[in-house]
C-alpha cells in the first residue's frame, strides 16, 4: 500500500547522497529543518506548543525554500526561474 509523501521533496526519505553520513541526522529535503527550529524554541522556553505557533524568521523560511529549490533542481536538472 502506498500513502502520502512518496517521491516528493517533502519526504524525509530523500537526502543529498554526497552529504549523507551514517549514524547522523541527515540534511534532508523535508520540513525537519523547520521542526528543528521550533523544537529549539520549545527547549529554550520561548514557546510551549500552544497555538498559534511563533512567527518563523525570514532566515528559516529562506533556508527551507533553498532546500526545496535544491530538490527541484536535482530531480529535474533544471534551474528555477524567478
């Protein structure tokens, strides 16, 4: 049975092969980067996971977008046109 997230750049099953390292948290093409940011805010006491969530800083949004663009370009062989 197949369910959601198969063959999408948002799937945590896709990692850049040249940066993969066994036994380490992988630099993936999914939303884990945003999750890590939010969990750090929970750990520091800035947020208790009560809605609404905190504003995501522009730097985190841009770094997340960079990951999605890299996934697109890797999969298609095409550069994103802005």
